[in-house]
C-alpha cells in the first residue's frame, strides 16, 4: 500500500519498506479486498508461502495489523481476521466521529492554500479512480484526502489516533462497483468538507464531516442488514435452523 497511513508505511529516510512493512501492507490489502474475510484463520506457514517470505516478517506484519484492530492474536491459539458486526461498526463510527471532528475543526482554523491544494489533488484522484472502478486506488486516494485535512490540524497525535479506527472502518467498505450517482454523491460530500476548511468555517467543516460519516454509516448498516436478512432466508440457513 502506498497510502498516507503511518503504521503500514515506512522505510525511514531511504523510503524503502522492511519485509515486515511489506508483509503488513500485502495482508492489509487481502483483508480489505475480502480475499481474507472476517474470521479467516491466519496461519504463519500458509501466509509465508503465499507472500513468498519467511515467517518472521509475516509474524511482525500480523502484529502491525493487530495494532490497527484488523487482526486478533491470542497466544497459543493463533491469529484470525476480526469479525464484522453492527455493534463494532457503530462503535467504530462513533469513535471516528469524535476524533475526526476534533481534527477537522483544528484543521479549518489554520487551513492554508497548500493544504487545500493537497486535499484537492487527492480528491481529484479519488474521483478519477472511482470512475475507473479501481477500488484499491480509490481507497488510497480517499484516505489521502481525509488525512491531508487531518494533518493540517497541526496535531501530531490526532492523525495517529485516527488511523487504527479508520483502518477498521475500511473493512466495512464492501468491494462492489459504485454507480455514477454514488460517486457523485461522495464527491459532493468531500467537496463540502474541503470548501468549509478552505473558508476556515470551523462549524461548517464539522457539519460537513458529520453528514459525510453519518451517510456512510447508514449505507453500510443498510447493506449489512440486507445481507443478514438474506442469509436468514437462504435455503442452507433454513435447513440448519429447522
């Protein structure tokens, strides 16, 4: 992943990733893409073979993903991808709202033209990649847009505090094609956040962010509810519960 988030990127001054950072990034993409769905056991030997590296960097990569809340590791029992649930989704949403509201308010107070340019570039990339249905690229550009704003807050800790809960929320962005209407709606919501920050409208920036997160939360909740109801009425489920 060549995104902006610190626990998955690295390389120090050289800009080169360690094997552990590479393992974490590869596993991260597999989880977000759904290739390693929630509840999947994460066995070191299998993952090392899949990533074509030794077990040591894979083990460290799993620890990095555990720090992001994507993986659970219990000594002597193993590791697995954390389960998805409506309860976890709500907890994640409320935590993001609290932290990101602080960050966007602080950013709006001190937003510069340079900050606006960085965010606008990321937003244009997000739109272009979304229209091309490049889900992984759009996801990275989406993160870059938000964190370009949160870094403008001047706080060293807020972006770091946001990252784990952000990464957990990304698991709920189920990989499916977006319609043109959905892409345009996302563009308008993001543009409203950027416009308010550029105008140094602190309350407006927080309101735009709140509306954006609330809309995403409701759409994901609806999707999860439909999937749960569909599984309850599937023939296999009816057979198991009869």
